[in-house]
């Protein structure tokens, strides 16, 4: 009953948040009569206490059951049970409705403070907590910091550092004279801004700029932005900022990693983002600073002091950072993260390594860290009282003293580590379990866990958007369930009359077996929620966690906590211990890198998109195990479990009956990546892989128009493509076509002979991505637009720079006009329409591809966060309205053109050489054009190719198609 009510409450709240975030209507009139969130929280807490009391004290005992069986007590007992059930139903309904109102109320409050439009402003910035990352141009790491902005004024012109310093001095003088009303400048600006006295909680961003950008005559502000690392929590200073609202979940669909930054920021109560334009070098003194937390100033000041301690400890770890090697830097960064939860120094590669190993949860401050410190401190205090003040136990029992110290240490350390969900859950659990023991209430630990989960959701509904909330509570619930089961099994499997040696060896064997069973139990039970939250799960976690959990829990974490305590007394001793911890962590990193690089064990990720049906099967499989033993037969879990395994296997096989073209997100609006999956079960060569897979890559930056430099790298694109291909169950690529020509691949137009050994050029991002893909995925053939004489040297350069030992055996074929690939049955044909690499002009090398099929191709915008919810691509222009999708089924041939021109000479050459042949050989009854909105194609070429529909990668209209047909965002028919 408890878990059912808790589940309904949490599902209702997260559903209300999702719906409220998507409806455009205002909720002001609906919420006008609601109470404040704090009053509603107290009301829900009181109702829950009444419900628990009703359920607890109406549970019949053995004596009551015997007395109720007498004929005179049957009717009153039944009437009492009916009244009880009605009361429970009413209270549960009230809790569910109140939870929904609390979620709506929190949403409304968050909406009133959010940034609604982009603007350039000057503002007083108050640093809150420690930064998420540090500014380091050498590591291409940017500064990200949650802060409170107030005294907001529109930025009329660019402000220099001296201007901001003058504003700071004027602000300090006005505060000293206690004449804030004389600050006409700020008041007038705030009045123009329309929100005098408004404050926003924003995420500050400052990233290193490319050298090409700083060479345009503007002085570099790298030294100014480097000073941001020295801002400690609580500092106040004036900045000029570029404020912007949060990108919604729908707008983050182009994120190649599938990470929903909108929900992540909303869960942190961030109202907007801001890029730092300029900063003052003078901070507001503490005596003149105006706190924006006046209602809770004492709590805020205490929290600020703790955050300053975290910041000082980070500065201690960051002192000689540049003198360390990369391995030692990351070992020290992980050591700091395990102590304070500060991940700002951990690089993206180290985070990816921990994710691949399935041990990224070890980087978070969990209940293990809190309990270890609490136990250590409570044991020390009890030892002191036992030796020096034993008379204190006359008034306070020993367990109460130990409990008080543990609770105090848990809350202080939880605050010191950021008070994230796992740390807060542990501290509150310690307090609640001690109170239950103190009051002798018959409440089990699992019910305390359920109550705490609901209370945290009522206090902050947006905590439901944090993955740590679900993983923390579900993992602890599973551990409690496993502990109950294992204790019953241990009591039934007691061993008697065994020798000392045999008993010791048997105990080791039983302990090892229990640890493996526990790890396997957690991995299997947490697998559905992991796939639901992240879309993938590392199979390495089942193996590496067997020794990593013990190493972290019994060696690294205790030594780290001991060093943290010693740091308060003697930093030199603490540094010695941290050196030992960093050495252990560095060797662990080397071991994990060696294990994960084994070619035979390269398939480490399990990609299985989760939808409602799969989650329903998971729940049905777990219900018989969650219910009390004997309530229902656990064999009932077998049918949904079998269906679940069949569904997961079917998703892995990914057998499609309709040709599908996925437009994959790359993170760069000019770089496109599309995957064609064509079903072909009759081909013997592809009988093992039911789909023919072709990958098409192109860079659409115009050769004649200046565009913003790309921040995309080959490593980033490869990581994104590897994840996308894995989630789509692509193990083999029939071919890869790079449609853009690169002069860096040829020896005739490039005289630079040093690039192959000194480094990989940024312009060769797509060929280098293919080189990395070829090391992981078998590729049948590789077509490269233009000339590619230097492809072999580029592969060697990649192998040298990345210390790769993989086999890079893919060779290039020129993607030239007329080049064709076809299935034996003729159902699929891929042909190059443009590309003349023999011409000594790179402007005509780009290779546009035509895909002819006997079946219509479904074009989908791949959603990395929710692959099963990928939507059809939008038709920007429908030239011929008499071609419907339903009619396409009977069409003899459908054509899809993947355009990739960067210069108008490509289509001028095509018009001179190929337009007549194209008109005579056109046999398709329906032609779809897919390209970039800044394509250089002309209206005459579109007419020659008899285009029926036009789609673009960036969902913008194509200028050449404006006069051809119906313009507008049209969703394709299904």
C-alpha cells in the first residue's frame, strides 16, 4: 500500500511538471487561490502523518483477529474496515491532488523569475557556491558558475573594466552614505528594464575564444576571464553580461549527446544563462554588500562560509596544477571530487572513462562517504567520553550520544559537499531512524525511505528532474530489499561443526558469492532506470564494480576522509596522504584504460531505448518480488520478463521494414550526418545484418560567404556518431561517403608537408572522424569527395597522435560524378550527381548524392534523448502537391537527393555537362531534396531535377525554392 501511494504521488508530480512546462496558457488565475508552497507542504505533511497513523493502528493483531471471528463482532468489524478503507482512499486522493498543486505552484514560481528574452545588461553579480568548471584556455575549459544577478540595467554601449570599477565605487559610496535613492543611474536603468529590484539566478558562462577570433583587431580578454577562477562564494562585483533564456527541451533536440540541459538547469532553479562580456576588478566589500537572501540571512551566511571552505580546498589542489602531467592532474581532480563533490577539475575524457567503466556513480558523494565520516567522528567522540567523561552516560545513553554526533557530522559534511540528493538523503535518514528508535515507533526502514522521497519531492518538485534522485532512492530501496532476503537465506544456511580452515575458506567463498550476487542484483534491477535516464548502460560496470567499489569504499574514501580531517590540523600530513590516494587513483585509471581498450571487449555499451511499454513490463516483472513472500506466486514474473527480453532483443536487432534516413545531430548547424538504413533480408552477404547502412557526412559552410568558425572537433563528432550508431544497432557500415572536398587531403593543392606529423588540421574533421570510426566499426567502402592522396598519411598521423593500435585499413574511393553502388536486386541505388576531382579547382569537388529506391524513404530527425520519439523531418517547400505519401507505395521508384554544394560552380558544371542526361534518365515518380538552407543551388537546377519536396537540415527555407511552390512548415504525411 505504501509503495503504491508513493508511486502515484511521484508519477503525478512529474507528469504535472511535464505537462505544465508544455502548455502555453497562463496559470495565474488558477493559482490565485492557492496557498504558498510552504503552507501546502505543511498541509501535505500533516495529511501524510494522519494516513500513516490510520494504516499503522488499524492493522489487526492476532488477538484482534480471533475476537473478530465471533458472530457478534463480524458486522461491526466489517463496518469499521469499510470506514477505514474509505478514509485511506480519501487521504490518499488528497495527497495526490495536493502533490499536483504543489508541482503547479512550484512551476508558477519558477516562471515568474525566469529570463524571457535575450538582452545585454550590466548587473551586480553575487557568486553562489563554487563553479562547475574553471577557466583554462590550455585545456579549452570554460568557467561556469551559478550566480544571482541584481541591479540589472540595459547595456547601451560596451563597458570597459574601468567603467565597471567606477560603477562599483559609486555603488559602495551610495551604500556608505545610506542614500541609495540618489543612485539615479541605476534607478533609471532599472525602470527602463521594467523590473526594478528584480533578481535572477543564472548560469554564468565564459569560454576561451579561438585565436582566429581574437586576431580581428580586438584585444584578447583572456587574462580578464582568468580572474573569474579567483572569485569565491559570496563575492559581489559588477559585470556586463549577455543574458539569454533557457533553451527548452524541444530546442535541445540538436544536442548530439542527448543531454537535456533545460531540465538539468531547471532542477538547479536556474532562470537563464549569461555570457560574461566584461568584469570589474574590484569586488564589493562585505560590509557594503547587499544580500539577496534577507529572509534566511543566517542560513545563507552559514552556507556561504561552508562553500568558501570548499573553494579554498579547491585552490589548494589547484596550486601547482600546470606542473603536473595529465594523468596526475586527473588523479588529483578525482581525489578532490571524492572529498567535496567538486568535479570542476575533472576533464571530459575522465568523465567519459568513468561512464564507459560503469563507475561514474563513484564520483558522487554518496551515503558511503557520509556514513564513513559520521562513524569515524562518532567513534572518536565516544572514545573520548568513555575515557574522560563517563558520567555523562547517566543522563544521555551512549547510542544517543553517538547518534547526535553522527547526525551533526552528516549534515555538516552534506552541506560541505553541496547537499546533493544522495548526501541529503543520508543525513535525513540518520535523523529519522534515530527519532524512530527514540520514540519506539513500529516503522520499518523502507517506509522511512518512502516518506523521505515524498517529502523531498514536496519540498522541491523539480528534484524529480534529477537523475541522482531516482538512482539514489531506488538503489537504497533495492539494497534494503536484498538485505532482507539475504538475511533470511543466511539464517537458513547456517553451517555447523566445520574446522577452522574450512570455516574460514567457506566464509570467504560465501562473502564473495554474496558480493557478486549483490552486484548482479543491482546491475539488473537498475538497468531499466539507467536506460530510461541515459539511453545507454555500460556492460563493463558489472565487472569493474566488483573491485572498484571495494577499492573506493575501503581504501580510497577512508584515506581521503582521513586526509580531509588532517588538513584542519596539519596540511603537510594531509598532502602526504593525498599523494598516496592520487597515486592509487592514477594506477586505477591506467588499469581501466587498458581494460576498456581491449579489442575483444570493445562492445561495452548497451543501447536500448526505453518507452512506456518497456517500463510497464519491467514493473510487472518486479511486482511479485516487491510484494510479501507468499502473497502471489513469483512465477508470475516470468511472462512479462520473457516479453521484456524479447523486446530488448528486437530493439538490438532493429529490423526495419521501411527504408529510413536519420538526420543525426552533430552540434554544428553547418555539419550534417545522415544514416540510411535499408532493409534487405534477401541479400546473402547481409543476412546476418538485416539492414544496409550507409553514412553520409558533409560540411555545408559556404566557400564564398564568411561564417562563424566551428567549435566541433573530430573527437566530439566521433563520440556523438558512435553513440547514435550504437543506439540504432549499427554494427557494420556498408559505406561512408564524405560529400565535402578537402584540399588538405591532396598533394597538388597543398604544399604543407608537416601537418601529418605535427597535428591534425581542424578543416579535416570529417575524414578524421571516418578514421576513428574505421577503428571501431567495420566499413565496407569509403567515398571521399575531391582528391585524397594524403589519406594514408592522415591515418598514420591519427594513429600517432592518439597512440592508437587499432587496424585502420579502410581505403578511399573518389566520389565523382557518375559513381554508382547498387544492390544485386536493384532495390537500392546510390549515385554521385556531382564531383569532378580531376579538375584542379576545389570548388567543384563537392559530391551530391542521389538515392534511388523501390520503396519510399522515411526521413526522421533523430532525437538523441528519446530515440523512439524521433519525429519526421519538416517539409519546407512542397512543389508538387499531387504526390502524397500513400501514393508513393505504388511508385516504381523514389529518389532522395542529398545536396552538399558549397560553391555555385558545382551546379554550373552540372548544368553544362549533365542536365540533358538527367532530364532523359529521370525515372522516379517522386523526388525529395535534402540539403542546407544556404545551398548555392539555383531554381533552374531544381526544375531540371523535377523536385517534389524540399527539406533542409537546419529547418530553414531554401531561397532558390521560393518561386517554385507552396512555402511553409509542412509535416510529411504518414
